[in-house]
């Protein structure tokens, strides 16, 4: 069984002993020096403004939908509200990285206020997401959207293949409860192997908040009826889950993005195995989450600084910088068809398409 690399156990990416110095014509120090210092400084006022803006839009959409009460409007409401749930998730995402503010208590408070209403256990997710960032691009230890080997693919049953390759846009709730194949433990239980013993009460706190909100949803369905709950919560929630899975899938899945096994992996390799995407006008709604390369290199940078930071490091990264050239829908269709498994052997591998048997 492979040992998950935690952030504190990684090689110091700024150390002269870091293997990236021999691998790339630049170092993390070079990239860090190219970015203006203010990009690393979160503004509490600006961060809170995005949180309150999202909450305000969500409240406004609810008021509009309730007053119109029209089945002609509801599909548009589901799409818009689910997108705003996704935007709210990204605010909580900043909290989880400590890039919302320098105040741990404020990050935790806003993180719970952002994530609990969309059924995300804030601390449980924050900790597993930290593991993802510390192991990005590592087949053996990454937490999110890592590939399976050809042998594992051959051993999968038809139901498992259908779930993984056809229904993956709604995989997130299952990931929270069961994580991914080969990764044991739930995001709700402090005994999960992704958590340290010292994180027990953080996990319990978030699980308690999540449970109370589920209870509130159950009461809502009982009091106002299942159709009310479906219309005003379940449908927007499903849109949110689809956004979350789509965006995270696209940032880590492309036929020409390499994956590494333990012996050849190190932090900067993994960070540079991500890809930036342009979501058009949605970029401004979901808080620049498409600027993913800079985010993986410097994960504590506020989302509203990522565009500036990306422009600063692109000349240094050169061909090592990856940006989607096609539309997100074209890229999604291509990756869904061609990124099926990776070879059983090899230290640096690429996704392979499904065989024509």
C-alpha cells in the first residue's frame, strides 16, 4: 500500500535538494519572484464581498423563483442557482486553503457557512483536498481524478465501468462518503485514514453541521412537501454537483497531460500536470477557478489574484504551461472518450483510449 504524502512530509519545494532544479529550466523560487508580492496577500474586505455577493444572488434567485412559481422558469432557476451553489463552493475552497484571509477562525466560519448549505463537510473536504494538492499528478497517492491502470480497467465489471465512465458528473456525493477506488475512508468519520488524530474535532464539527442541515432539509420536505424540496433544493444541488465534477475533471484530465508513479514524482511535476480552462462569462461567476496552474503552484493565493499571477509566470513556464485551446465542451467530450486508463508499467504515463474489442 502506498503512503500518502502529506504537506509536512513533502520535500521542501524551495530547497536546493528539490529534484525539480534538475528537471526544469526554472525553479519555484523563479516563479515566486516573478509574481508581485501583493498577489499573496488576501484582503478580508474583498474576500467577504465575494461571499456576500454570492449569498445575495442566491437569495435573490430564491425570491424570484418563489414569486414567479412557474414551471417555465424553474429549469432556468435550477441552472442559475446550481451555478451559484458552485460559486459559493469556490469561496469555501479559498477558506480551505487559507487564502480567504489570514485569520483561521474567519476561514473556518465562512468555510462552514459556504459549504454546509451545499452539503459539503467543510473540514473533511478541506483536509482531503490538502492531500490532493500535496500529491497532484501522482497515480499512487493523488486524491482526485487519478487514473486507473489497464489491468484494473480489465478487472472492472460493467456496472463499475458505467458508473465511472458514464455517470461521473454526479460522483461527488459518493466521493464524500466512500472516497475513490483504492482510497479508504469517509469524509464524515474522524477515523478515516485521510485524517490525523489531531483533526478529530474538526471533522466532528463539520459532520455535525452537515447532519443538522440534512435534518433541516428533511423537515422542509416534510413540512412543504417533497416536490417543494425537489424544486427549490435538489435540482439546483444536482446542477452544482455537475459543475463541481465537470470543472475538477477538466483541470486534471486531458490525453496529453502526464501522470507519474511514486518513484518519479515530485511536487512541481504534479503542479504542472494541471491545465487552465476558459469558461467564458462563467469565469467571473465561479471566481477564476479556471486559473488552475497558478493555484496548484501557489495554493494559498486568493482567487482574485490568480489571473495576474498566471500572466506573470507564463513567460517563465513557456511550454510547461498548459492551457485548453478548445472549448470546455469539446475538451470534455474528448477526455471522456479518450482518457480511460493508463499503462500498467512506466514512471511517466498518459491516458489511453478504450480498446476496440
